[in-house]
C-alpha cells in the first residue's frame, strides 16, 4: 500500500534555491527506468551548459566594452569631465546656433585628435625707406671783367644764349636747341636798339639767324630807374652765367638774387661822359625749380639826353 502511494506522488523538479539533497530525487522515483533518468540528467546538463555559456558570453561582451571605452569615472562623470548623461556641446564658443559640421569639422580625424596648427603667414617686409633728397646749398658769386673784342656765343653759351638788337630793338636771336633756361622778363622804360657797340658778337648755332660774325648790335633803356629783368632757371648743379652789358653817361646797378633763401649780390659800373662795357660773371647753385633773378637798371643818369644802360647778350654754361 505504501508503494502504491509513492508511485502516485507527483515528483517536483529540483529548482535553484532548494536545499541540497543527499540524493537526486529522480533516483528514488519509482516507475522510471534507468534510461529515462539518464536522458533527463543529460537534458538538464545541456540546459546548465547553455546558461553558463550565455553568462560567459555576457562577461566577454562587458570586458570588450570596458577595454574599448575606458574605465568610467567612479564619481559618475563621463569622458571629458561631463556628468553622466550630459551630452557633448553641439558647437564651439561664439558659434552657438550655427551649423557646426558645415566647414568647421576637419575630416579624417580620430577622437580627441586636433587638426594641425596652420603655418604662420610670413610677415611682410618693411618698406624700404626713401632716401631724403640731398640738400642743395644756395651759392651765389658775382664778378666783372673786360669784354673781349669779339665774343663767340657758341663757345661761352654751351647750354643756352640770347643776343639782342641784330635787326632792331625787338630783334632776338637764341641758341638753336638750347636749354631755354634764360628768360627775358622785360623791364622798365622804352627799349631802343643801336649798332655801334665797341665789342662784337659771333655765333654758329643761332635761331632764327643761324650764324653771324662781328655783330656790334645791342639794346638800351634811358632814364633813372629804367632797365632790364632777366631770369635763369636752376637745376641743382653749379652754373655760370655771363652778362654782356654797358652804360652811356650813367651809373648802372646789377642786382643778383636767388628766388630761394640765400645770398644776394650787387655790382655797379658807371661812365659820366661816354660809354663803357663790361662782362658780369655770375656763378650760382640752387635747388631745382628755383631761379637766379638779374636786374640791370639805371641807378643814376648823368645826362638829360638819354643816360642809359645797354644789353648785348647773355650766355649760360
């Protein structure tokens, strides 16, 4: 009777957490063959192996994840010092709200890798200072000498020359191809011409008269305060000007000055009874753009019959 009750008793499978038994309950279960028991044991071993395999695989995945991402900060912070769960910033300071990925992210960089710093642009070379223009000293010297019997204007006026009176009071002959630096600035009083000067003039490079030989011509102005004004352009280099002039029953005064700050010079010649000629030599140097200004005037007339100053030629070299 007892055996019959045991055979009818339902056998519950052993579960995790049950107290260990001294023997497997299936081994005592009546009515089962040894083969059934072995099959059941093998099935349970396979289930245990499957569970252990799944646990080992989970441990392996956790280990790989740990090695890949690094050890999390125990204080609850993630990489970069941010609190757990905080997202990374979507932009850089000053660029919030802009498309950070468009044109700002350098492609091909690994995590935490920064693009190389750009090479510094070469500094532009400092401008070369312009050398200061040399200072041209203002030089002026005047002297007188006897006029040669015949003056060759082609020789003494290698840069420029002018001759007056060849064909009357308004007649002027200039050096052909000259520099044009000599200017007739006019003067005061009526200008007349004469043809009996004691010295003569010659040239071979004139215009409009190409050549002349032994010309005694000149021009004059009568009365106190009347006379001529001439100008010679400066170019920064030392130049020599020769003025061929004279007086008739008068005292003449030559004033030489530079248009820039500098010295001035005055020379006089006179003849109370007849005529006198002279060669004024003016040596000067002045900055380019300035001028030498010459005035030749009657300082005093000794005759009421046209005491005057005369002018024949000016040459520059």
